[in-house]
């Protein structure tokens, strides 16, 4: 039977749900999830890059050319600020690589003092 | 697509030819990335997975053409990183695409519903909805992982249209395939085409293309799904094409005997059970007049090659992945179904030289003519 939501007639009915959320293809559901997140991250990177391309095109029409962007030389102050931002980014993204992480497993009890 | 509940037929970013652009630049960019990603997964990554499968079979002395019990067919490939990665990204990129589209539609529910409601009673063309239609169980699966499947989401038509644009990796954004297949539909020998039925019309692309091909004919598009025919009608109204859409079953369409000159369908049969497929063909025969054309376009309906050409354990695994994890629920029934024989059985004169859907890249579809 068709279903309604509020006052709206949706003309929908019950359906049999797919169960792809319950399967792991890579031997560990965490790895599966990381892989999916990487695909999603790629889409987000492209979304931002595409917007930058649009901005470049619009700026070009205002006299700021893509070549001017390429040739831009940051000021010393900008260099220092950007360096700090890069360091934060690197730490935020890759800091986990320095984690030891093998001392405990999920069933480990508190360490004796 | 609409986003403002107070207005109808909103195209906030205009159209690209026949296709309304997605409503935000970010969604469009996200969608185009996942489309490019799908092309990569289906191309270079799949080729790499196929190469790994061949290497594994050679190393283990497995005949790449020999069938084996399915449970055993998985084992040689189970630990291969490339093959498993291919399985994963193929499915989960598809799932991400659906999730992003669905979120946009449901986050802006009122606007999109208002747009369809306004179109329901508009023309050209007509829309018939049947909220009391008993939906067969076979049609209630989330085929292709589409959220809600064809019948469970009010925006099933929107989702199907933009989702399949992703599947076609951009080759059908202007209905190119539907127009090509509509142009390949033969007219009856007496050249009289007054009425055409498009069975299982989905979001209506084939029905619209048929009306454009045969402008003087009355074209009907029917589908089990109310949301599908609603979207199909709305889109036909936008395009200014006069098609009659109705929520009816292809196997019990309620039209009089001998009513149509042409009955066609586009990739319908591989989404239904073998029993339903037989019923749909019987119904096509009933509603066609003598000399009428039956042209069910699908993947390799001529012969029994089904959806995946070739045999052997790796193809068995790939078939299983499609069947089980993209929820091509009826794939195995379709692969084992002999359309030409079944179509002859209901009384058609059959030839096997029509065009295929193009998805398998192999020509070979059946064409039926109702005997006088």
C-alpha cells in the first residue's frame, strides 16, 4: 500500500533493504571504512579544487590571471604563517603514525602501578 | 530539481541540454568525481583485478574457463589485495553516490515534493497513479543499492535518473542511449504506428525518446513504481513531450487486447524474476495487434550469455558480487533464461538480431512480431 508523510502522498511502499553495511571485503571492517573515507575525501578534494578553478576563471575576468597566481611570491610574513599552518596540518594528518599502539589489545586490563 | 517549497520547476543552476543541473556546485562536483572514479574502478582497476585473477589461476593450475562450486571459486582470490580493493571501491563509491543524492533530496523534501505535486496535473501528457496497486515482492529490493529501491523512496525517479547517469559514466546525460535505441525500434510491416507501450518505463527516458521518434503515436509508459512515473511525467512536462505515464504492472497492464502497434522495454527483464519475465512477455503478446512489434531491449537477450560473458571461477565471483552485493537480485534467473525460446513459446515470430542495451558491449537482442 502506498504511504503518506504528513499530508503528502508519497506513493511508496515497504521495501527489502540492502545489507552492504554488514560486509567487509578487506578483512577488517576498519580498513573497509578507511578505504570508503578515502574515496569520500577524494570527492571532497575535487569539490574544493573545482571551486578554486571557478574562482580562478572569475578572477581572470577581473584581471587576476592564473599566471599571476603561479608567479605570486609570498611575503616573509606569509611564508612564516603558512609554514606554521603546514606543520599543524602534517601533525593533524600524520601524527597517528608515531603512535605505538601495540601494547594493549581490546581485552587488556589496567596496567598495574 | 527544486529546492524551494514555494515554487515549482526550479532549476537553480539551469540545465545542461536535456539534463537539469544538480542544485549546488558542490553536489555536482562530488557527483562528477564519483562518476570519474567509477570509470576508473570499472576500467584500470578492474583490468588490474582481472590480470591478478589470471595470474592466480595460472599459478595454481586452475582452468580459467572451468566452472567450480561457488564456495570453492572464492578461495583462490580471497586474499588478493587488488581484487578485494576492486570489490570494495566498486560498491562503496556507488553507495556514496546514492547517499549524497538522497541527502540532497530529503534535506529539501518539501521543495522536491511540491515540484512533483505541481507537475502531477500538468501537461503535456498525463499521469495515472494507483496507491492501491499490489506491488509484487520481486520489485521491492534495493536493486543497485538504490536507497529504497524503485518503490520505497518518494524520490526514486530522481535517484534512478541521476544514479544511472553515474553508471553510464556520463554517456547518457542527454538520453543518448535511449534515443539511439528508440531509433532502432522497427515499425510494423504496414508502417502503422498509432499506439506504443513502454513496459517498466522507470524514469521515462525511453518513453520520451519513443514519442520523439514517433510524434504521431500515442505513447504510454507504465511502471510498478509510483515515484518513478511521477518523476517521468514531471520530466516529460519539462521537456514538453506528450507521454501518458501510469503506475501499472507490466504483466497485468489493463489495456485491451490488440491495442498497441509496438511494445518495448529498456533493461526491464533482468530486474524481474523469470516468472515475471514470462508474464510480461505474455502480456506484450496479448496487447499487441497482429503484425505488431515486440522489442524488449536488455543485455544479451539473444542466446543465454546473460549479463557476464565468459565462464570460469573469476566470472563466477564477479557474477556473485553483482547478484549479492549490488543487489542484482534476479541476475542468476536472468542468466539462465532463454528469452528467444520463451518469446516464441507465447506466440511471437522471433529473430535475434536486434540491438543490445549496449551495457554488455555485445549486440544480440531479440525482436518479436505477433503473427496474424
